[in-house]
């Protein structure tokens, strides 16, 4: 498993195609999908989006 956090992977590097091998991309995505959402300050925005009737 990669030794850095998912926030660094996704939000700092944004998966640059020329710098990240496909194996690393797949590992990063798997890590992101399997990371528990902690809620916190972002939960209010998610609740607002959930309340929208489309």
C-alpha cells in the first residue's frame, strides 16, 4: 500500500498522467474508495446536496 494519505494523492497531485503509473493510479483509487468518510466540516455541504430534489 502507498505510504502517503489519500488527500495528498488526490488533492495535491491530482493524478498527473505523465508522472503516475497506471498501477499507482489503481492503488490510489482503491485506497480512496475504501477510506471511511469522516464527515466533519464537509458533512453540512453533503447534507445540502442530499436535500436537493432532482
